[in-house]
C-alpha cells in the first residue's frame, strides 16, 4: 500500500477505536458509571492492540506524535477565536493564580526529585524530565509531547514519549483516583456546603454567535469558513516560527536551543494570534464595520472538541512501552509523588480561595490539573449536576488568565535544557530557585487576595 495512505489509515483507525470506545461505554454498566472520557478509553484500546502489545494494529508512532502536535494547536486556536461574555470577577483572577501555582508545585516536586535522582541513582539522566510533570499532568498530552519532542531534538532521548506517558498516567490519577477522592470528600463535613439562605442558581456563561451574521448558504459553508480561519492563523503561526528559527539558529548554541523551544510553543503563538484576530474583529464591529462572516462560537467549540478528543486518543496510543524501560521506575515515582502533592496542595488552597463552593472547585480543578478540562468537568458534574456553583466559569476563564500568569513558567522551562546542552549544571539550581520564588509569590498573592474569606 502506498505511503500516501499512511496518515489517512491511522486517522481512520483512531476513528474506529473512538466508535468502539463509545459503544463499550454505552453498553457496559461499569464504564458508564466511570468518569473516564471516551477518547481516553479509545487511546488505551489503541495502546493494547498496537504494535508493542497485541500487534493487531501497526500504528506509525511518529505519525501519531505529529498528529498530537498539530491537533493541539488547532484546538487552542479554535478556543482562542471564541468570544465569551463573562462578568468580571475576582474569582477569575484567583482561578488563574491557583492553576499556575499548581503547575509550579508540580514542577518543584518533579524537578527537585530528578535533581536528587541524578545525584544518586541515575547520574546520566536529565533533571528537566521532572518538568514534564506539570506539562503532562497540568497541561495535557499535547504540551508534554510538544516540549518533550523539542528536548529530544536537543539530545534528550525519548523526550516526546516521556511526556505522553506522564500525561497518560495523569489521566489515571484524574479518573480512578478522582473517583476515590470524590467519594471521600463528599462524606467529609468540611467540604459539605452549609446553606445560609435560599439556594442560588448560578447564571451560566453563555457563548453567543453573531445574530446579524449574513447567511453563508449561498457562498461558503459555515464550518468551512471556521476551518479556513483556523488554517489561516496556523499559517501565520508557521511563518512566525519559521522566521524565528532562521534568525535564531545562526546565533550559536543558545539561539539554536531557543529556536527549538519556540517550535514546542507553537500552540501558544497560535493562541495569541487568534486572540489578536478576535480583538481586531471586535474593534471593527464596534466601529460599525460589520463583516460578512464571523467566527461562530458553536462551531469553534465543536472543532476544538474534535481536535482534543482525537489528540487524547492518539497521544495514549502513541506511547512506546519499550522506550520507557530505562525510565520506568523514576517515572512511576515521579507521577505517584506528583499525584499526592497535587491532591494535598488543592485540599489546602482550594477551600481558602473558594470557601463557598469547596467541594466542586477542589474536584473540578483536581480533574483539570491531572488530566484535561473534560475530566475536571466530569468530576464537577458528579457533585454539582445542575452547575449551581461557579466552578465551570472558574475553570474555563481561569485557564485564560493562567496564560498570563504562566508566561514566566514557560520561560523557566528553557533554562535547564540550555544548561544541559551547554553543560552548565548551575542552571539547574537557577531553575529550582526560580520555581520556588515564583511559587511563593503566587501563593502569597492568592492568600492576600482571599484573606477576608478565610
């Protein structure tokens, strides 16, 4: 069979696995009761029937990895193009601070652990592997694979696969451990909401599409137009990355290293361009220049949902068990320690930031900080089926503000790999100090902002 079929065939096989997973979840009572996303079930099915276990499906692991890389950017661009009307609330800022604080404590634990392992049992390891913990747990398989792959280009063997594996284990913490945590907290009196008056129904965040948008039925399909917008922004993203690579690579080792890291942050560059494009459209509209076609929130949400579902399935199916043999024990220690630290930190900070809705917020953010926003929403729905709390808004809009607070963390990710390439271990110490200082600053800001509610 021609190589031209490779991509289409793997995509079709992923589709087949998703259909099988959806049928299994609908028909098997035990799976119905679990909060495991269908895409995650499909991914583990792909891992089982893949070339390294049963060998029924011969997936191209590199192709799956590329699919994860690009679907993540497409999903983020689609989300960033959407327009939301949300009341300005201190909770949104607090949510962003809490999200990035969780990333930082995961990074401190992971990086600190691997620095100890490098000094004791595994002297040949790169300590920066520990930073894949907040990427895999907190940000998901796409980011973990993207950054890990760029580190691979700079000498870290199996970096992309390590990122996928940590993210896959994170899903297990989000779902299996999440169910156990949910049942324990639901019985804890400290997390049971005490009603002091009539029950408030939370006003849900509403996403609006343009009411006066000119029909596209005679010109171009609405879905086609949304995909075209995303494709255009992704083209601009590619040209930006390509241009920076050409400028930075001739500058020596540091420039080449930084250029590779920028390639790993393609999703962030695409998101920034999408938000800028959305802002320009809004300004044109306010100036009275109504465009014929506008981004459609409903369709953009569907596109992002499609992208992330296939990304999760492909990311788990792409895990190489053989390539993990050297890192198996350290990764198991890393993810176990990281999981318990994440629980402990959110149990401590969550009630202080959200004293009125402790249970839904702690569970929702835990599911998001170990899996994705979908696992967080699933845990939230289990304890707040009518979405009476403000948790859903906190998670969605907090993720947007987290981009702003998380930027220094993204810069810190560059430091250890530069130290690795240039053989300057002192940069590992600088990284650890930077993580600690920024963590204390954000937690201090959170405690100060919520001091009246504790």
